[in-house]
């Protein structure tokens, strides 16, 4: 009897999980399908699902109208640069909080996390003026710095959670063997925390890749990433849904592929420390 109840619960949990997964994935699927429709089919009422005349015209128009590779390279540079810079700053910060904590360590961590609750629009004006003064407006370097600072609290928190799982005795033994602080972090701590660092890097790349508010407000043309590439298909004359869907599909395809191949590492990174 208990085994039958357990099997039913397992089946119910599986059905719920698949249902939630399909609900979450449906907007992505709809976007992909719409990208292969004509503009008339894209706004048809009632909506047309699979039975329509498939076309690649939207992708051809997008390629002719925009330099996709330039937007793609900007996204790679900005997401990769902000992630690399953030990890370089967060590793020693997380090491200090995990292995040399003070009375205010928890307060500092909570304060860092609280900065994520600040509405971005509340600081847009001063940052915009600062970027003008420093010559960083519409530059990839400026976006790298901004996105690094935005995601730094999450990077520090994740690395802190991973580092807390590493026994401090191992680092003490390294110090007794004469390891310097640099050697301790680079050759002892980092290799042991590679899974945590990898999942942190992957999550931060996704967050930086999908960031739209700052990229749309601090760029114009030179440093515009794929989020600006998508927004360019909204015009005063109206939305061209089929072409907008094609642009969106081209923008999300690289990060979807990355997420698909690294999903186990991402899930571990998102849930690590959740039961503490």
C-alpha cells in the first residue's frame, strides 16, 4: 500500500514538473514559431500554431537590416568581461568573509544583497551623468563595469556559500606548509571550489546577457548588445511581430544553447546553500 502511494506521488510530482516546465517554455516556443511566420500570420486571430506556411524571410530581413555579428560580439564581450571582473573581485572578498569573518560579516552580506532591491531607475540619472563625464557612455567598458557592480552581490553570496563548505583545516594546513595568501587562494582554495566558481560564472553570464535596462539606456550604437538588437525592431509605426520574433530567437539562441549544456551546473549553483 505504501509503495503504491509513493508511486502515485512520484507520478503526480512528475506531471506537475512537466506541466510547469511546458508553461515556462511556451513563450520561448511561441517566439520561435512566430519567427517562421509572415507578418499577417503572426497577428492572425485566432492564433495559428503549427499549420502555417513556414518561411525564412524574417531571418533574411533581419540579417540584411542589422549587423547581427556586431551585436553578438558586444554581448559576448560585455557578459564575459563583467563576469571575469566580478569573479576576480568576489573570490578574495568571499574568502575573507568565509574564513576570516568579523562580527559584521553577516551584516555586510545582507547589505550587499539589499542593494539588489534598489530600483535601477532610481540611480539611472546620476550614473548617466557620470558616464558622460568619464566618456564611458555607449562603450563596452562602461557596460562591463555597470553589469559587474549590479551582479557582484550575487557572485559574492554564491562563492561565500561554496567556500563555507570547504573545511578550514585544509587552508590552515597549507599555511603551516608555508603557503602565502596568494598561493592559498590560487592553488588550494580555487581548485577545490571549481564547481562552485563554474556555476557562479555561468549564472552571471546569463544575467549579464539578459540585462536590458542598463544596456538600452547607456548605449546607442557602438556598444549595443543583443538586447538593443531586439529593441530595434520596435518602431513608431508599430511592432513587426514576425521580425521581432526572429531577432529575439537569434538573440536568445546562444544563451539557450549554453544553458542547455550546463543545466546541471546551473541548478546546483542556484540551489546550493538553500537549506542552510
